[in-house]
């Protein structure tokens, strides 16, 4: 597969959760967690999906992994429709946000790492043991942890085990859901550098879910900005962060702490109000109740995700105001 070939193609994906109607309310309502989203990840590329808590990022990741059933849309991996199968899960794995809750506390580390191979491959026990040792070595852990249980490890070690389990099947794509948010700052840097090293060694593609702009900037090649179940801006990470064009992206970047006092955000836009309801989102542009540039059309017509340039898209009626 060439580097620019699409590995993952998600088209018009929707994930709605049904809220059953009561006796007095005959019609069901839906939580529109993911609402008509398209995402592409190319071979050996890192794509970040960023946004504030509750925007639907994790639901998007779980839907792509088919852990949550999609309401509509298509998921294509390696040019084939994504279905729950051994082949699908050999090629796509996930590193979950909380290393404590994603590792079985009763299992030994050797069994945790080996579990995907036992379920997804036809390897012999000797081959499985060899693959487990290799994965452990690649995440910079010694074999003396194999007979421990998760509670005997530090937070950073647990996340390394999570990563070892994800790469043991030799996947093409790894989905990272806030992979460093539960870790100390010093350990976060180690994990991020480990992910970069593994990507180089194995030619991996990453889809990273994060609210941390710094993590997205450090790891990703392209970025999708998500708000209330929709993508509002996308493009090359460096370009989007240097010159954001959607008012929400500007506000999101303005709210991120910058360690260098000489660096200032291009525009200072404060996000006022609360995130909208995913059951009853605002009409038109979902950001308009909180947007300083909002005009009447914003509450009536939802903006399309239109191209500004090649590989750069923004969904805003008044994108010229942020130029």
C-alpha cells in the first residue's frame, strides 16, 4: 500500500441512541452523538479528532471499531466494508483512555497481551509467546512483568501494556482514545515518543481522539475539529493550528494553555454558554448560539463543509470574517 492510499474511509457516519418514548410521549427521541461525519486516514498517517468533552469523539472511535453499532453511513478499511470479523480486528486495534479499566485486574500481563492473538490468529502457543515477548520489548518493558497483574504496575507501565496488546496482532491502524490523559506529564512525553517510534518501525496509521491540542499538534499530520457531533473544520494540522478559520476552532485554540509567553493566539474568541443538547441541537449551525459572528442565517441554514483550499475545509457561513 502506498503512503497516500486511503487506509480507512468513513463516509456520512451517524450514531444515534434511541431514547424510548413514555406513555405520554409516543415518539422516541435520539441522542445524535455522531451526525453525518466523514473521516479518511491514509497509510502511515496520523489523524487527530479534537473537540471539547461530550462532542462525540469517543463514540466516533467506538463506532469505527464497530463496538457501537452505526445508525447509517459506511466504514471502509483497506478498501473493504468494515464488518465484525477476525480479519477486521487483526488490522485495527484500540488503545483505550484509562489503562486501569481497560486491563483485566485478574489476568497476568502475558495473558493480557496474548489474548488478541488467541482470538484472532491461528498461531501456535510457542509463536504466541514469541510475539508477546517481541511486543513487550518494543514498548520498552522487561519480561519480568509477564507474571505480574496490572495492580503491580505503574500508570505508565499499564499504558505500555495497552499499547503492546494493540500492536501484537500487527495491525495497520491503531485508534488512540486520549492515550495520555490519565498519565503524569513526564510519562505523557514518553508515551507520545513511543507511539512515534512504533509508527516508524511498523508503518502504522493512527487515529487519535483527544481534547489536548498540544498532543494533536505533536502527533498528527491532519486534524478534524468536532463540535456537537459534526466536523466543523479539517485540514493539515500545522495549517489549522497556525491559522484556524472556524470560530469554534479559534476559541478552542485560544483556550489551550501555551507554555511560550511570546506566542499569542491570532484571534481571541471566548466560548460563551454551554454545549448544545445532543438530543435537541440548535437549528442551522450548531455553534451559532455561542458564536460572536452569528447572524440570522446561522440559525436557519446549516453550513456545508466547504473547501478553502486543497485538503482544507470549514463549515461556516462567514468564514471570510476570520481570514
